[in-house]
C-alpha cells in the first residue's frame, strides 16, 4: 500500500513540475508576444536621419547596479555606454524625434532630453527600465571602461 502512495506522490510531484514548466513557458511566450522588440540591420541604422538638437553633451547616472552614460552631438547622434562593473557595452545611437535607436537594434524612448537631464526608457521582453541621467560633460561620474569607450583613449 505504501508503495502505491509513494508512486502516487511521485506522480503528483512530476505533474506539478510539468504544470509549472508549462505555465512559465506560456508566460514567457505571452510576454514575448506582447513586447515590441525593434530589430534593425546596420544598413537600416546608417540610413536613419537623426533629429538635430540645440545642445550637445554627456549625461550619466546609475541604472540599478549599472552605470550609464549618453553622449550626443548637436546632429543627434552619439554613443550610449552601460557598465555593470563586469562588462561594459557601448552602442552607437541616433536620436529620431523622441526615440533613441542603437546600432544593435535596441530602441529607447526618450522621456526627457534637455541641457541638464536625459531620461530614457527601454523595454525588453516585458521588462522596462528608465535611465535618469544628469549632465556630466567632464565624465566625472562614469566608469573607466565607459570613459575609454566614449573617448577612444
């Protein structure tokens, strides 16, 4: 009798594991289905005409455990660097209206951009993050890796 009970409990446990896997897979599928991920080829990125802005500069700040810095020229193009203190990632970016497009196909929605502050939002796979960056032309508040990537030094 205990053997049957044990087998039944094992079966119930396996069924619950399978149910959790199916639910997690379904949730991931729904999130991916609801999320707009902009993919862009390098040729498409190079054809973008950026929106000119009346100022230029660098803005930096923390984004969770990472540091981020955005550098834009008056023509609306530049670089974005993010460093989680393990790896630094840099992107060429172009501002088109209120969207910052990266050469890697990532699209950032610009919530605010002025001479003292830049606020950009990114959403990937249903997870969103807002980068709240402050003017930092001297790059005092950036990691050494991002500083090197931005200045080419």
